[in-house]
């Protein structure tokens, strides 16, 4: 082989655009604040979805959203301090979240196959013996009181109570 073939050109080429963009913008406190606000918003939305929904799949997705908010916060702190600790810890969190997702989806499939519902109250039969049962009934729900005024807003049914079904099925009404 001729060694002249391996000579590099003498002119220095400018670095690629992605390297220029990341080198010129330092991760300032303002960017960290934006990152923390976004992580806190994801965490709050996930917590709200987890506490307000009665569907196991939506509760599972809300828990995943809370984990993503935490991961975003850890990555922001790691980048702000200039070390890899937050990113490495985020990789560990995402690995645990993937394992948790597999187990949770398997449990959801087993519950749906046995009970034909995704309501978490169907799991109450698996409780420890001796604990009082938690029964969701329409009598325990808060009464729906219409708000007086010129406008009427739609009223949602409380969690755990099945809404009334139309007298005719959809196929019959469709004609």
C-alpha cells in the first residue's frame, strides 16, 4: 500500500452544525428552570390521571407519565451540573419502568380475561383476609345536584358508576 493514500487534507473543515449548536449554547439556570417546570407538569398530570381515573390502562399510562417527568428532571440536573449521574440514573429508571410495564400489562390482561372489566375494584377479592371490603355502589356516590343558572353544563357520572344505556342498541338506531 502506498502511504500517500492515507494522508489527510491540510485544510481544516468546520465542525458539523449539530456540534456548533451544542457547543455555543450553555445549559443555563433558565434552561434548567424550564426543564424542571416541564418535568413537574408531567408529574402533576400523571398524578392527576392516576388519582382521577378508574381504568387500569389509563392509570398505568399515568404512572408512566410520572416516571417520564422524573426522568426529565434528572436529565436536566445532570446536564446543568455537567456530569452523567442524572442520565445514568434515568437509564436505570427507564429499565425498571420497562420491566414494570411488562408485569402491569400481563396483570391487566389476566384481570380482563377473568372479570371482563378494567375497573380496579375487581381486584378487591384478592385482599388480605380480615380487612373490611370496599364496595363501590351508587348509594355511596355523591348526589348529582344541578347548578342553578341560565347555562346548563353536562354532568359526568361519578367514577365507578356505569352510565345509563340507551334503550335501543347502536345498530338498531342506525337503521
